């Protein structure tokens, strides 16, 4: 993806003027919009963290023209983030909060073009960081409250659906979510589809997983009792 380097540099020059405010705003937005990530920073010196975050943004913008330097540094940063308990699904939360903080800082200079330039840049940064974060299924096993809180394994936190048909669709979705959780890399999931798509036993295993999810959903909704009484 070709980034709009000129626009990123000129808007960042303005953001830099209020760097302290911007980073404060960023963490305020992040913890307000996504309180589930706050435990990750439980033992963090936030003053130091704000500075380090901003320095890494400065480094990123300064090296937009040097893809090799940038990708190496961001890959390493991504690797370190796995040690902080950061998961792939946290990246859009940070992106949305960062862009909101930039918007506040830039005011009327936050034009649709600037917004697009930063959305694309954040996407590239995320991809580079995730390259360094080889999430193994073991590292995604839920441990403690912190991770449990951050993964929406039950959409809308409810198993209740209008009809059994929707219930069955939810069962398929839940089965998919567990696959996504254990293998967050889209590319690897694509490769694996080839494998299980051609293996009858694996396909039956998928059917069984969905059936178990559906049995749970059906029990929660009392479908059969209510349909029988109708
Ligand atoms: C554009 C993406 C991001 C950038 C540029 C960034 C930058 C940084 C930097 C520079 C540090 C200092 C430590 C180090 O260099 O290893 C850090 C630490 C940290 N970041 Fe990020 N980060 C990003 C995304 C995220 C995301 C998505 C999360 C999840 C909520 C996150 C949570 C943390 C945590 C928990 C720490 C450790 C704080 C501590 O030392 O206790 N970061 N980040």
C-alpha cells in the first residue's frame, strides 16, 4: 500500500506541537472506549509510557521513506507486545483511539484525506507489528480475567436468538470464533481451509463442534419447549 507520506508528515508536524496533550488524550479515549485493555497497563508508569509511545510514532513518521528500517523496528515492537499480553484484536482499539486523539489535536485540519492517510498508515503499522508477533495457539489460551474480558467469544454476550435458524447461525459463528482465536493469522487460516476442506473426518469434527454449540444455544433459548407449546 502506498502511503501518503507528505500528508502524514505535514499533519504529524502539527500533532507534535501538542505531543503531551495528544498522548494523554489517547490513553483517556482508549480506557474510556475500551476499559477491557486497562488491566494490560496495571503496572505501567504511564508518564514514561506516553513518552515512549510518542517516540515510536516520531520514529515511524521519520522513517516512512525507509521501509527496511521501519519493518525491522516494528516487527521487534510487535514481538515485545506479545510479552505485554497484547492480542491482535487490541490493535483496532488502539488505532481508533489514536485517530480520535489526532482528530482532537488537529481540529479543522483533520480532513477526510488526513483521516484516510492515518487509517492506512495504522493498518500498515499493525500488519508489520503482527508479523513479529507469531501468536501460537498456546499463547492464546485464555488465562485469568484479563484475557477473558478482552475477547468477545459470545457476540453481544447473549445466546438468546429470535428463531432456531438464527440460533444455528450463531452456533456456526461461535465455532468460527474459536478457530479465529486459536489461529489469528488470516493467511494461515486460508491455507488450513485447503487441508480440512479435503478431509472428511475433519469436516465431521467441525459438524460436531457446531452441533455442541447449537445444543447449548437451544437449551438457553428453550426453543423446543416453546415450539411444542405453540
Ligand atoms: C501503533 C501501535 C503501537 C505502538 C506504536 C506502540 C508503542 C509502544 C511502545 C513504544 C511501548 C514501550 C515499550 C517497548 O518499546 O516495547 C509500548 C508498550 C506497551 N504497549 Fe504499545 N504500541 C502499539 C500498540 C499497542 C496495542 C494495540 C496495545 C494493546 C492495548 C498496546 C499495549 C502496550 C502495553 C501494555 C505496553 C507495556 C507497558 C509497560 O511497560 O508496562 N500497545 N507500546
